[in-house]
C-alpha cells in the first residue's frame, strides 16, 4: 500500500531547507526520540504545487500530551495507525486515527520491555513483536485488545527486523527464515527457508507479486525473491563486491540498497548492479547515524527516494529527498524538533503543468507562429515545435512540447490555412479593342492576396474571323479562388487588311527590309508585334517593352506584309512593309 500523509495545518517551521528540484512530495519521518524522554513522534513535510508545509510532532499536537519514549516503529493502513515504543515510560502502544493522529486507545501494561516491530494488515488488525522474549501478538483494533498469536510449531524466535502483510498473511523476517502467519486464524503456519543468512531487510514488491530479502550467501551480499502465489523461493542472486549492503527497497523495475554512505541500484530486468552509486549521502553525521535503523525509503512508483541522519542523536533530524531518475536533490532539510529519525515514508509525483487551452488558428496564406507558454511550479516554460512557419493550404496539427528537466508534456493546436479571396483585376475596365485580323490577345493581370500577380486566361488567344467578340478573362489562384473580367473585341477582316497607320505614330525602316526591320515608337511601353502575310497568316509574333525594337526577317519569304503594333492600352498601329532578299 502506498503510504501518504494528508496535511491540514502548519505546526512548525523548516530550518536550512534547500529545494533544488521542482517536484511534489509528501514525506513522513518517524523520530525515535531519546531513551527515557517521551519525545518520539511523527513529522511530515510536503510540497504540493509550490505550497510547502511542515508539521512537527503530530501525536503530541493532536493529543496535547507527551510523545512516545523510544518510538521504535510506526505503521498505518487506511484510517488507522499504530505507534510502538520500548522506553522506560509506561506507554508502549498507541492506536490512533489517521492522519489526524488523535488517540483511539493506548496500552501501558502487559507488554514487558516494549515493542520492537509492528505491522498492519488492515485498519482493523496489526501485529507487534516484543522487544524481548520473541512473542508476536495480534492487536485487534475494533475490540481494542492485544492477544498472542498461536505458534504450534515454535517458529517464533528473537531477532525480527521486518513485518510485511501480503495476501491475508503477515510475513515475519528473521536472520535466517521467514515465518508466515495466517491472519484469519492468528496462527504461525509455516517457516520459509530463503537460502541466505544474515537477512537484514524484507520488502514487498506489489508489481511482481513478490517479497524480496537482502542477506548474505557466504560472505557476499545476495537477494532472494519469494513468489507470493506459492511462497516459492528463488535461488540467491549475488551482489558481487558487496558485503555490508542493507536497507533493501523496491522501486519501478529496480531494487535499491545502501552500502556505507552510498546508494546503489539492482536492475531486476537485467539482473545487474550499476557500476557506480546513484547517490552519496550529503547529510551530516557518522556512518552509524546516516540511514540509522530503517531511515531510507523509495517511492515504488516514481523511484524517488529519501534518507535521514540521526546527526548527533539529538534534534534536529536531517533528511534528503532525491530524484530517482537523475539523482538530483529535490530537497535537503531538517526537522528542528525531531530527535533520531529511524523510519521514513515517501510519495512523490510530478508537478502538474498549468496550461491554457490553445485556440484554433486561422490564416489565409501563411503564418508565423507565436510560441505558447506553460507554468511548471513557478517556472514559465516556452513551448517548442518542429516548424514555426506554415504556408500550405489545409489543416495542420501543431504539437507543442514543454520541457523542464526530466518532465515533458505536449499540447496540440489546430491551424487552418484557407485562402477564400479571389484575385482582383489590376485594371477596373479593360480596353475596347478594334483591330484588323488576324489578332492575338495580350493577357491582362490581376493581383492575388497570396500569390501576387496572376495572369488571366481565356479560351482562345488568336482571332482570324471578323466579328464582335466578348472575351472572358479568368484569374485563378492556387487555392482555386477565381474572378472574371470581360473585354470587347471587334475584328475587321475586309480587304487585305493593309491599312494606313492609325493612332500610334510608328517609324518602320528600312522598308523594303532584308535581314531586319527596325520599329521606333514615340514612348516606352509594352508592345506586341504581328507580321501577317497577304493571306492573313501570322508569320512572326513577338512582344517587348521599350521604344525601339528590331525584328529578324531573314527567315520570312519575300513579299508584302502587314505589321500590327499594339500598345498596352490596346491602341494599334498598322504598317505595310515589304521584305526582299
């Protein structure tokens, strides 16, 4: 079961706190207290979405009383918790509501020297192991009684260090065996031989439905797995190079343990221990004070871990929370009134990202995006994406990514680029054309909001039959938007079409011409030139901008031609020319 502590008020302060990594956490610290002094108690520290809270001495505050003399063990399940002591003071057992910590009942007699270990199987039952004598007792919380557990095969002995509830059973670990208690009949029903000695830790692995034990095979540390389906024991798994490993803990796909002042990881999937420690203690205190008793814990979901130091075995109690992914320190601090930390419970989770819904974006032609932002704790994080510019028509899904350390989220935004504006003709009205045949049109232009200049199109560009025509010019952009414009054309095909020059004053020379013909015009403009033979056939067609042009006539047969000249406004000029070679 995940062990949390819900906080409702601040009853103390944190000294020398140094937060280095934004992450939500709840830490519960058990302080043993000093022998003969009833100051053992529970302390909590939390940071939730940037709001920190520290609660000192919960049991004393909730009950307006003294603490526990040598608070040796603590456990909780659902809405109940149990505190166990073994000091000189009479109070040895307190059952409280959780998390309020107000007393349900206490036991001050009949428990001898006190209680060494405890474990809860439900909010209704707990088990306690005596500090001396080897007896294990049931605590019936509903009936507020304490009674011995039956041990017909004399499995019980001194030296219990771990009690773990699993599948209607309480497993009790000794240095060389694990005793199983049936929690329905309150009877010790079996003793499991794990194949290792000097067992110092037993932990629950819910993900793999197993228990893990840490001890020794010969002089080398080893771990053993007990399958909770059938209590089958695996062969010992050696931890080469380790002889003083302790405090085995379970993380996601990994086992954590302590050696000296270093923290190591065993990968369950690859069956290997990382070559180097994942962390080295940064807390003050001797090697005995560091990670004193069981003051090391791992969140089995996140893999983050916490450890404590008893320091000089007086207050304050020091602790550190570490990110299990990158070993960065989440917080290193202390409880000013906590004396001798001996057990920890931790839960961590990512700080929730604060993002606003992203609106759908619309553009006609193209867009340069503006990056959105998200709030991570107190950090303002700017989103990134693959491309900040878009110019293709249609719907686009933009994936924004926000990154803070090892925490990453994505957010989607819909962009629609849709051009619905038709090109606009550059001339409000096109010139009315009255020209001799044959005649080839010059396409007008329009301006599009996305593509710029669009050239008009029509069904036919050259006309050779006399008559009145209405030309429909169509301007279409790449998005399929179109507009139209009409132009009137009158074509005169009487006679040979050889007429005197009209309107445009053009000079054409030499006439007759041999290799080339030069045309001089009074102003620079866009002009179109057609050379038409006496049969009305276009023999030469060209266009250009300027006021003087040279036409190559070397490839034309000798004869009489009509030179058609039309400016940008449709004003014509006709010249009769002769070509001879």
